[in-house]
């Protein structure tokens, strides 16, 4: 009798254990963080140009900027200027560059949202803001084709909430927002006598 009861209770509790949905996974998708940039400066206006000297310097600056970002995947369109912009970051994190079709941003956006994690996407002056918008972010004004190469978007997407941060990296470009002048970017200088006074007063320097 006790043996029958034990078997019956075992079957009952097994039936109460939740099972994963068909085709699902026990692992939750990580929040999505996407870093998006346009390719760096190019050497000329041909269809598939190499990067210029300034462009290679900017690609290195991008890797330096993202050195602590824990990038998990790197994506680039299949052009020399975009692949070479992505290369220093891919090398830094020992990653392959995943190529995508810039004319099919819907597919790329869907793949990013499905994977979660941290991604760098290198694109073009028109596709980069478009992808930001597709992911639910704020693209801001159009990228200035001729001069603007220093824009860096950071999109954080968690449970359908999207946060957009727009930064600048590398050598500043001439196309600053109208509300910002070059002089406003200069850091205020503190004289030696003023620093001495702060230390004398016991205030943080």
C-alpha cells in the first residue's frame, strides 16, 4: 500500500514541474546593447574605397573607446571602409566580423533583438541612423555625409524600453551641433595658486 502511495505522489509532483515551452529555452535573452558608428574617413569618393590615414586613426580610436565595452559580436556591411573600421575592435576582442546587407536592415535589427548581448555595428551615413530608428532609438539629425565621422550611438534595449546615448569619439569633426561651439569644449584651466588655495582649505582638488 505504501509503495503504491509513493508512486502516486511521485507522478503527481512530476506533473506539477513546469516544462519549457516547445522550441523555447531556459536561458533568458540578455538585454541588448548596440554600439553603432558610420565607417571612418575614406581615401576617395569611389564605390568601394579604402580608409584614409585619418580613417585608420579613427578605427584605432574606436577600439580604444570600446576597449572596456565587452563587445560580443561585430557586424559590418561588406565594404572595405566598413570592414576596416570594424577590424580593430574585432581584433581586440578576438571576434569574426559578421557581414550584413545594408539594404536589408530589418533582418539585421531582428537578429540583434533575438540575440541580445553587446554588439558593434559599422554602417554608413544613411544606414546608421536608419538602424537606430528601427531598433526604437532616437537617430537625431542626419549625419553630414562630407564631414561627420565621429558619431557613436549607444542603444540599450531591455524589455521593450530603449535608451539612446549619442557620443563623439576620436578626432572631432567640424560638424558640431549648432548649440555647441568649439570654444565651449575647452576645459577650464585652474591656476596653480587656486589649486594651492583649495588644498589649504582642505577642499577636494
